[in-house]
C-alpha cells in the first residue's frame, strides 16, 4: 500500500503508518503474574498491536501467558487447544519486535526452565512511555 500511495501521489510518505504491528492478531491473557507485570503486559500489548483481555475467551484468546502449569485458566487453555507460553516469550517478542516461534516457550504440564521475568529495556529508537 505504501509503494502504491507513493507512486500515485508522486512523493515519499512516511512508512510508519503502513507498518503492521509485530504482534497484530495476538489476543492474550495472563495467569499467575503480579499486578505490576500484568499492567506492563497490558501496556506493551497495546503498543505492539496485540490485544490484552483479563478473561480467557474460548473463541477469542490465542495465547495464555503462564509461569507455571497450574490453575483454571491453564487447564481451560490446554483443553481448548490454545498456546500456553512462558511470559518470557511475550517480552522477547517485544524486545525483538517480532512474533517469535512459541515452541521454545511452551508451558506443557511442566515448570519452564526459565521463569525469570524482567521487563525489557527500551532499545535504541524505542520510545520510553514511563
């Protein structure tokens, strides 16, 4: 679309409005996170094109962020065939600005080897919204 608009109007337009957000299409909820991390996930989800919902929805939620394989949201997510990933997946997606393969981050009835959660540091050029 960007190339077409530039050609039709005979000028270069800024590319930013034409870029698809890296997490567009992701609808996520969380379980077992502190309220601080939950708020951070909510803010970053919006910033990177994802949708955060506090409740698990069978027909809408695509991913559950969970540190441990336990709880009602975890059980229902597995039953409904959703991807259950360690929150590190989400933060790594934010840091790399891309939708990473979830397979290394899946939480499947076992405790993930890396349950450390740290907020990503803003990279060069990334606005700090604090």
